[in-house]
C-alpha cells in the first residue's frame, strides 16, 4: 500500500491551509519537508494532488478524492483512539473545539492556558471552520465541544448553559447616538454597520434588523473584532458586540456602548456536545472549567445540562 496515514494528514492540512508554509505551522514541519513529502506521495500515485495557482495550493480531482478518504479515515482513527483512552481512564486525548461567535476567541485563550496546565496530555485543537455550523460538525464526529448561543434541535446533542451577556452598539464618543439611553432599530438606517461575515448568518442582522425592515445605509462584513473596534473608534461605523468584549475601551472612554432597544439585547451562551462525548473525562472537565469561568467578573454559570434544541449556528 503506497498511501500512509501521514500522507492523509498532509493532504488534509495543505487543503485546509492553502499553502505549504501554513500547513507546516500546523504540522510543525518546514515548508521544504512538506514539499518533499508531497512529491513523494504524488510520485507513488503517479498523479499530482495539488495545482499551484498563484500562492495557493488547489486540489486536483485526484487530490479531492484523497481528501474525502482522509477525512473519513482520520476521523474514524481519532474516535477509536478516544474510545480506547476513555476505556483506559486516561486523562489524555484530543479536544476539538469551536465557538459560533468570533468574539469568544478573545475569552478562550486564558481558559485554554489554565486547562492545558491541568491536562498537559490533551491536544486542544480549535477548528474555526466549524464556526458557521457547529451542530453539523458535532454530529459528523469532527468536533467535541461547541460554544453556541443559538438553540440546537437534535436530541443527540446536549447543552449546558454557561452565561448571559449583553450586546451593545459601539461607537466613537462623539457619535450622534452616543448619548442616547438606547439605540432603536430604526436608528441603524442611517449608519454604516459592521457585522461578521457572512451576512446570511449574522444573528443581529437576520433576527433583528431584517424582520423590522431596517437596512443600514452601508453594511461592512468584517471578520476581525479588533478591526471593528478600531474602525468604530475612528468614527467609520458602528458595530453590535458583547459589552464584556469591549469593556476596556468603554472604561478608557475611547468607545461608547449603547444598549440596543429599550428592552436590551442579551444572549445565553451554552456549551454543546454529543451525549457520549460529554461523558469523556477530559471533555467533562473542560466543560466544567467553561462553566466556572465566564468572560467577565461576577458572573456565574446558569444551570445544568439539558437536551438540545436548535438549528444551524450563526456568527453575530
């Protein structure tokens, strides 16, 4: 057999990263080493697996076939390893994690550092590609834990409430809305609104503005929270973000955070897992850590696990 497990890992990593250099960072190998390995695979199979298009590596039909097999084989192996470790009672394994809101990646690093100190044998992997549909990734066995604010409609998944947060409209202090007690939905009509992409999965746009028939004067889709914050500071638009995520800027007076509508806009965050996965010791301990450490001081966890009910995850 010419194909080896390491070859499947390489193809999956290069396809996900788009370049050998980025894939090398993931696999802890040099670009040169990866290039040699790829040439070896292609030589064994007698066909190229990638085409070099500009700076990107694009899969050929043969490469796509290898990738489809790699996903199935590697996922099955990872689940088998996890099951064996669980039977052995070892506090080791892999923890695959995502969150449906990019802002949460500002909160997670400190928790992950704490978790790694207690579980040095657990390989924590953050899968940002699962952000748009974490429920599907959980059900496919490609993910262990998802931090979500949308409900989940599938009895195979359990959720545990973590915390509530308040969403506020952020803007520079001299903005026309900065001194209002709250921002009405109609106020967004005259504004440049920044949201996370894609627009079709933006909770605020799809669940608040669209039903109210409100279309902002301009809509900018920006993936980075930091970019939204800096643009808002410069008076180039407003965004709706979690108050805790912008608290240092509000305290410093470089931004104003105004409640959205008279009733306010709050989200309940949950951690979602498959029922069986939730019983794995190192996964259970990570969930407990999440519940005990919300992203802002003075907030406690909300309750215990319950059967899930929701649909596709959305970015805010």
